[in-house]
C-alpha cells in the first residue's frame, strides 16, 4: 500500500507528499533497508545531497536492519558518485569495524584502485599499489581470524587485479596461494567424513615457528627441573654429611 501510494505521488511529481509518505513508511518499518535507500535516492535525484546523506546516516544507526549490506553499499556508492573519496573511505572503515566479510575488503580494494587510476590520469604511476595495500591488510586480518575459504577468495580477486593492471605483480599472490588437501574428521556419531581443506604456506611457516618456540619452552622447563633436582640432591648430601 505504501509503495503504491508513493509511486502515485511521484508520478504526479508531488515530491513533498512522497517525502511525507516515506517518513510514515519508515516509522511503520524502520528495519526496511530498501525503503531507506529509495527515500535517500529520491533526495539525491532532487539534488538534495545533504538530505540524502542525513537519511543514510539515520538509516545505518538503526538497531535492526533486514539487509544492512544493501544499505551500506548504497551509501558508499552515493559518496563515490559525489566524488567525496574521503567520505567513501571513511564509510568503508566504519563498515569494516562491523564486519570482516571478504566482499567488503574486495570492494574497498577495487575502490582504492579506481581512485588511484583517476588520480594517475595517464601518469606512469602504479595505481595497483593502492589496491595491493588493502589486499595485504585484508589478508592479514582474515589470517588472524583463521578464515581459509575467505582468504582464498581474496587471493583470487587479488591475483586478477595484479594480472589486469600495469605494474601488477602476480608473484606477490602466487606465493600465498594454498594447496587443496583431502582430510578426514570424526562426526558426532563416530563415523568419518572426508572434506577438503586449504593449507597456506605462511600458516605452515607460523606453525613451524610455534613448534620451535614450544620445544624451546619445554627444554627450558626440563632444564629448570634438572637444576632443581641437582640442587635438592646437593642439599641432601650436605645433610647426610652433617
């Protein structure tokens, strides 16, 4: 009913009435991201950039949203289309504070690439370096979280970016690409299930370093125990002599 009524007022070019209806619609269901986006786009189409931005800000602060990814994407696209790259970058950072979804990282890398390409404007610079910095940061974060399939998706996107642009270096990515291995795991009912896992080279290096540190710690404990035992024996010998 709301959508039909709003469509009618827009067709009649009664924009103030459409605004009133959008306000009532959002009051009725503030979690509806599609409505927030439509309302904000109306203001953008009318040349009201500040009203559009204000609506997006109110929207992203809602405690419950049905499709937050749609809302954030629309807000980011708006600022990018406005040419406000600092605001766009800030939105990406705010979004990454809420989620570490690999698609957000990939989108941010592509954004930085697009901005760098516009800034270069034919100059001999390497815009891919801007995207590479984001990919590096994203990879470290996903590795820290222990996410393997997400890291693989990130690396594949990263490799495409390196291959498709001047100054790209796919070797940076290739040395991080994982091996796909078949493993088995025990289920709750005691049966075994086969699954595929990914072994990343840098994870293996970290594992080796961890094992080395663990062995060093164990050796230190044994040395301390041996020293304590030697001291105890020396004390006992002294008591016997007394």
